[in-house]
C-alpha cells in the first residue's frame, strides 16, 4: 500500500570523503593544516568523567571568548552544531513570510535545500556572466529575506562590503543573512554593519579557518533581538547542540587565533601561487578570497580532468554536467607541496 504524506525532497550532495591514506584530498575545502597546539592540548586534558552530564545550555565559555575576539556582546552570539545548524535555524527563525527569500543561483547548495525542506518560498537570483552578485538585483525587489555567502561559494568571489551594505540598507524590513564561512581567507567582514543595522545576521564556522571540520561547531552573530528569536527556535528542538568536547576545543581554537591567522595567511599565499600556475597552463581561474579556487580547464573537459586526477588519487570537486558549473572544477587549497604536486600532474597532461 502506498503511504501518504511522505516528504519528497532533493537532498544536498556533499563532497566525497575517500579514505585512501596516499591521496591528496582537496575536494571539501577542509583546512590544509592541523588544529592548533592549544586545541590538541585541550583534547588531551579533557575530563572524560564529565561526559555523564549534559553539555551547557548557554555555552558561555565559548561565547565569552568569541565575544572578546570579535568585539561584540555575548548576547549577540549563538553557537551550534556547525554553521549548517546555525543557518538552518536562521531559515526557520527569520523566514516566515509569503514573500520569497532571495539568494544567488550559484552559491552554497544547502540554501535551496533548506528552503524546500522548510517550505519557504524562494527565488534564485542569477549571478553576472562573471559569476558576481549584482547588487541592484537585491534592491527594490519584494522579498521575505536575503542570503548571501561572502565570499561566495563555490565561486570564491568576494563582494565589496559597501555593496553588501547597500543591500542591507534597501531591505531593512527583512533579515539579511551573510554567510562568512570563508572570511578568514580574504575580504572584509560585515561585522561593522551590526552596529548600524539590526536586520543583519552573520554566520561562521570552525570547519574552514580553524581546521575543525570534524568537530562540527559554528556560530551566528546578530542583534540581541535576532539572537533571542533564534535561541527560542533552537531550544525548541535541540538545546544541547554543542557537546562538552566540542565547546572545550572550539574555545581553545579562539584563544589560539594567532596560530590560525598564520596558517590561513599561508593558505592564501598558496592559493594565489596555484591560481597563477593554473593561469600559466591556460586555465581560467576565478579570483578567490577563500581556501579554494573555481577553475575552467583548458585543453580538456572538466569532467575528464576530474576523472584523470581521481585516477592519480587527487580528489577535487566536480558539480556535474548540468548548469553553469559544468565546465568548472573546484579545487581546495592544500599545502604548498600538495598543490605543487597537483600542478605537476596536470602539467604532465600537456607535455
């Protein structure tokens, strides 16, 4: 018998997680370096006996160090089980209008999934021919909210903060979410906008810049009004979303911010070198302010290069043979030695 009322939804497709120890894994934008010494020390000294208790409801230890580091008040911060958790909560909390929310047609794929899952009307706004967000497309346009990843993913392109502010100013009756998952690798944070606009909500993650993708911790920053709304939603279904180990290690990561500033600067330097090397091979490379590049190969189809690299145990991201990304590969930035190996393997194709 056919069952009634089952949800039908097209899920988000995450990057593959191969386990070969000899591979170069540059397909999911993980950090090229290990967590900081302070994080590893916190892990080694963690009191396992404490796990018999629930984790904190307020996560004040983590929120306190984040507030100090970001120069905001603690009541402007919410933490959760990765920025995906925070973003999903934000969709549920802030987008309850009959008017469609707006986000780019080429951006983080989860936005469309959450809109479908939570039955939020949405419109995908086309990027320009150069894969850039067009500011005027978000001005004087009826909507129930806006979501912008800045820098954008998977393009890697950063939108100037003055233009982001123009979008915020034109939409002060709805919430504008600014996803800053990659802000540590370039660009300018929207944090200063919080002082003037209470409709701005910024999301961040420890997965990229803090080398803690396996920990699953993220956070959001906004006005106390927005934080009170999203906290109410969070506490309605998963109040203990950040476990004791995760909070202890994420707190140590914030305290070790100088270590992360150094390694992320090194990743950015490697990114720029790698982009130049691809350009020398004739590849088109979009300007990136992230820890990855989006590139259109020359002399070989993107899908064929993807398969060739995989045969060499080099894993990059190919989004499929449909849409605007069909001719492109997204390549995360590994260590300098790893990226030099990738350039050599690609170069060998054209010898």
